[in-house]
C-alpha cells in the first residue's frame, strides 16, 4: 500500500501456460480512471511502436539507397579502347624531327636493308 497503490495478479482462466500479469492499481483513483490511465498508456505505447517501425523502415530504405549509390560510384566501367592500327614504321626505331619528318632507322643490319627496299 505504499504510494496509494497495490498490485493485482491477473491470469487468463482459459490459458494455464501463460504466467499471471501484475497490474498496479492506484487506490486514490476510481476504476474507470485506472482503466483510462492504462488505455492511454497502451495507446501511447502503440504509437511509439508505430513510429519506431516507420523510422526503422525509413532508415533501412536510406541505407539501401546509400549502398546502391555507393555501389554505382565504385563500379568500374570497363571501356574497351579501340586499338589503333600500327603504322608500318613502328616496328623500327623512329622519331619525328623538328621539321615534322618521320625519321626511321633499323635496329640491326637486316632491318636497315628492309628499310632501303621500301
């Protein structure tokens, strides 16, 4: 009887497996006021659960979108570069002179002979 409350043990008469529920009752309030207090508590708890579920779904959705965008950014787009056709002189030693001429030299005597024939 401390704090004008006492605890009632309520059990389900049709279900013997569930343990009894302990319900504190305020003796300074009427039965309808006690019932109303528990109804309001239940309603606010249900709203909190609903908000929690909604916020967790939103957080999961945001995390999935962030992961998806990160995956798209990280994904490496492999572009196949077109290989250009090698010019005829690239198998020799060559450079472009300051006047814009291509200077070609062989790597050995055989390549020099091949160049002279061209």
